[in-house]
C-alpha cells in the first residue's frame, strides 16, 4: 500500500483534513491493494486536537514519532495558522519530511508551514487568496500565484482554500492512476473533476481604499458613475485636472494599480454584481457596464477570472434575484471543452 499521512494542529480547518481523506478513501474502493492509500494522522501534539469548526481529531501519533518518509504527505491549513507559532522541532521535521517523502502537498494556508521550514525557495506555489500577499512577504524567494486552485512544482503540490484540497486530491489521482479513476471518485462524491476558473471568482470585489477626499477618489467616483462613457486616460486626466503623465503617476501611487486596470476592474465588478443579482441578458449587462459587446465582456471575464459570464452566473446567481429565464444562446467563441460535473 502507499504510505500517506496528514499533519494536523489545534484549530485546523476540518474540511482541509476530511475532504482529501474522503477522496482517497473512495479511491481505495477502486484500487488494487498494492495501490491503495494507508493514511495516518499526525498531530503537532499527542492529545485530541480540536478543529476550528469544533470537531475533534484523535491523531494516530505525534509528528516526531514518525520518520517523515511517505509516498504522500498532506499538510492541512487553518483560519489562524499564519499567526500560530510552533516549536522549532516541527519545522526541522518538516524539512526532513520534504526531502524524504515522494510527494508533499499543502491545503489552503498549510503552505506557511513549509515556508517556515525553509523548503519553498524558488518554488511556484499557491495558497488561499486571502493569505497570498502575506505568504509572498514571508517567503519572497517563492513565486506565489494567488489565482490558482492548485500548482505542482516537482514533488510539491500546493492548493488554495479549503475545498481546493479536494480538487488537488482528484488531480493527484488522475496523475498517478489515470483520469478514469478520478472521474469514478468524482461520480461517487458528486464533485467536479475539474472546476473552471481560479480563485479570483471567489475573492472580494474591487478594493478602492484611497483617501476619500483625494483627486484619485474623485476620479474613481466618476468611473463608477459613468461606466458606459468614454473613460480613456485623457478624459480621466481631465476630470482630475492634471496632465496625463502626472495623473498616471499619482493614480498608480495612491491606488496601487494603473488607471486602465482600474476602469476594467470597475466594469468587471459591476458586471459580477448584476450577474449575481439579476436575470438580465448577458448582452444587456455588457452594455450597462461599459463593455459594449458580450464578446468583449467574455474576454475580460476569462482573462481575469478564468471563467465565462454564463458560468459565473451559474455559480453565483442569487435564487431570489427574480424569475427564471432561458440561458443566452451559445456563441461561436463560447468554450465547450471544459470538464463538467460528473453525473452520478
């Protein structure tokens, strides 16, 4: 059997642990005995460990009682993990376990534990979107991609928040045992074999934290109120009563993004809101938010969120938003090749 373990700690996210474990337990039903996964739970302390949701986990043993050599080692995350500190012995053990294990995976912000163990230098990683900036600051030698659901870099596989650990587990099954097994497991657990888009579709709306009485704030208010108007650099510089060059520099300094990136983000933000709360046609939303055409809006959605407006609406439409309507007719550029939910 394949030796496997998951590392847990006080206030660990329960689904970070149970989600992947259920995926691999289901896979064992389809695998031969020599390919099945034999998991043990390692604790940062020997007693019962309470999850952030109140559930309690009984570790099979303390991490230090293990030699740290596994075919698969999972490191869970938790809401408070970035602020937690552990004994130096844990980070030493993690460094050795990374070297001695065939595959090491993190779920959510479990990536911080590997960062503190000093094994992420030069690695391409991801984590929960809300922790990505902190991880990049804490481990500047790593390349942090905040929009990915999971990333493989050699024997290291990192995943984004909570349920992305399930996505990652299905990916590992498909990689090691073939896509048919991953599909069979997805069918049993009613999961997507591959979710469209990245973390951006779940992250908060546009952050406009600038000084409320600044010129940049005035320009931003103008953009929000005039999404269908000409919002060229020249027009907005005129609103700010600055030269284009000076306005561009000031806007970037105060908002942390370029003028045109802000305009696009404001239009995207407005479209997301309408897709979530109304049943307006895609074409109408595209016009109302300043994209002019549905094709242009689809392009912006795919580039920024990795998902089409139609799929975004399917994921996030509020059931109380109004009566049902027929979907927009398909267009030539609408993708038909993404993986869909496995039918049980």
